[in-house]
């Protein structure tokens, strides 16, 4: 799967979750309407900016194994 497909799939999943939560709010009479269902998007999502992120952390296999052991 290409990076842009993953980004699109993630955005669609998040939208579905938000829409479902808003629909629940409508059913429970906390909201008058679900704004996520109002209309189709009129613009595409902006292009993701690629950069060399140095603030992102990754676990080594040993760190991951240690975490999993603690969580059991």
C-alpha cells in the first residue's frame, strides 16, 4: 500500500468514527443534526508535507519486547 493510500484510508476511518459519534449525539437528542452528513467535501485534503522528522521516536525490538512483557 502506498503512503498516499494509507493517508486516505486513515482520513476515511477517522471521518467514519467522527460521523458515528455525531450520529449518536443526534439519536440521544444532544445535537439537532450531524454536520458530518450535511454535504460532500468541496475540497481535497491538503498534501501532506514531507520532512525529515527528528522528533519521532521508534522502539527497538528489545524495548517493544520489554513493554509487552510488562503489559501481560
